[in-house]
């Protein structure tokens, strides 16, 4: 590929190159937020072909294929895997400037040793070459984690999950990578949405206890959290379109819960009342367990209702939202702080206009002897590209303490996503190197090298108490 993805790509100055190659490149990975399936890790899944591991479930790719005019039958439809791969190969040449263009070729190069551009002419040979490798033991699920020195994976798990696969991996000692569950009770907060009543019934079935009242419901959420704790959980996660903040009495919320439990209609205000009190309860619970709370904010999900009805959630019909953020977020964090029950928290927004809000909001609630207790989280989803990452880290540096940043995560369902950590580290080193070249930071490799290592790896390991 010549000058494309060469040894020093994204490293535009001598300091950046030194920092990356000497300090960042070989660091292990803490992938504390992803959507890998723990069952696939437990079973050490093999993949039938390149579409199976690379395109299935990847709504990033599905979106741009649709934008390139590819029919749905070649994306999520009835076409066979080879046809779908060729449709992707025909799309890739149109993606120059999109991070998917870099990621596609970086993954081909780092996983399969394929150093050719993917297009319609090269597709057949790349398909054949990659599929031959995928048929070998070295290209099964666990080998990808080992090859990229992934020390920890934080999966995303519903409170009703058995965590059987996590337990097997922990007890067997078969894998050096720690696969830890993350407590994500989103379905238990969506009282207005279809399926809430059925989810409560599943929670009752898993615990063998009733959830007829709101108090019983909270008891079961706590019981499952403590079960997750025993299985190694260190984090919770909440995918919130916006942060609700409508105060109400316990009696009012109990009545709202009874309506939702019975499948009766719930107003938007009632939903926010229920969510506000329940999130406060959960925040206090996380603090007592020593967990980190993650808040993913600002996504407008399932905007294409026809596409959602046809394919369901997480299929490429989401975008940035523009919610009111600062005041409800401050109210929520402050209420927890008032009772000394604010857990370590990572704040993410899908809309980059909110970056200064999150960076400055985090500064309001630092303290208690925990470095970087409230984190302004990494550039997320539509922002995990060169400019998005630089913007997030620059805002954090100018308004907070970049050196305490817990760094990159994949947020991915694919075992082929680990070169994104390389991508992030190169961008980090280039950003710091640019400050050196402009005279804004000293040419002190010992100082800056330690900073790069901490952001790349050690901060996340210490912050999450992985050991």
C-alpha cells in the first residue's frame, strides 16, 4: 500500500514517532467497554468466513453501504456471505476520509498480513486468502485477544444474565484475558417501552422472588448487582438518550411502577420520574460496591422507524441527538455527592458540542483522594476518528487533567477491532508531539512517555481496580 498505513502513519513529527514506538506501541490493552459475546470467547468460536467475522452485526459498515446505494439484500438480507463481502469491497473505495477506510485496511494488515487495498478487483483474492487463515486454530476468538495482549474485556450484560460464560472462563483459567461482566440495567429503566412488563417477569424468574412493588423491584436490582460483583463486575453502564431529572416522592414512583408492571400506559413525565429515582438508587448502590458508573448520553436511536421495524435495534439507524444536558446532569451528580454516594463515573456524549460541558462538569465533582474520579470519557461512536479523538483529548487537557484519562475502548461487537487501540495511541502521541513542536510542552521523553503509557494502559487498570 506504499505510503498508506506506513510505520509512522498519523505520526506527523519526530516527538510523536518516538512516543509511539518507544512507549505506546507495546502496551497491553484494557478494553473496559465492549459488546463481545462472552459465549463466543468461552467456546473459542471459529468464523466461517470474512463476512462472518467482519460484516455481520457491524452497523458502522451497514450505514455506509446503504449510503453507497447497496441494496439491503446485500447488507442484512438473503444474499450469501461472499456476495455481501463483494458489496462491501465495492463500497470501500468510496470511503476515503471516513475512519472505516483506515480501519478496514489496518485490520486486513494487522490480522491477516494483507497489504493491499480492498476494492472490486482485489476482493476475490482477499476473500480467499483471509478465509484460509480463518480456518486455522490461530484465527479463533481467543487467539485474537492473546495476539493483541488484551488483559481485560468488559462485556455488556443485562441484570437477568446468568454470567455462566464469565464464570466458566474465570474458574477454568484457560484464558489469560480477564472477561468481566458489566451491569447494564437499561431494560429495567424503560418503563414506557414495550417489553418492560416481560423484563420484570424475567427478573422475577431469575431471582425466584416477586417484584410486585417498587421496593421489591429495587431489592432485586441490588441482589443482581451483588451477584455481578461476585462474578468480577467492576462497572455499570447506562445507555441514556438524555439524562432524566424530574423529582418526585417515593409514593408517586411506586404508583408509576405499579402501572408499568401491569402494562398500563405511562406518560413521558412519569417515565422520567421513575428513571430519576431509580438512577439515584443505582448510583448509591454502585458507590457502595466500589464500581465505576458509565453514562452514555446523546444518542437518537432508531430514528428510521421503518428500518427499526424491519431489523430491530443496533442496525444502523441511530444518530447524534441534541438533548438538554448540563442542568439535569449537574442535578443528578450533585444529589449523589450531597450524600457522599457519588461513584467513580465516566461521562460520554455522542454529540461533540457537549464535550466542554462534560469536561467542566467532571471538574465539579472531583476529589475524595481518587485521581480522575469523574472521567470525561473517550470519543464515542460517531466521534472515534482522528478529529474526534483530538477534540475530546484537547478539551480534556485544557479543562481538566489529560494525564489521568482512562483512555480508549472499542465499544465493538467484533474481534477484529483491536487495532483501534493502535489508532488511538498514534493520535494521542501525535497530539502530544504537536505540543512539543509548537513549544507548548517540553521535549522531555521521560515525562511524556510516562503520560502516554498511563493513558494507553495503566490509568484504566488502576481506576477500575483490575487486580
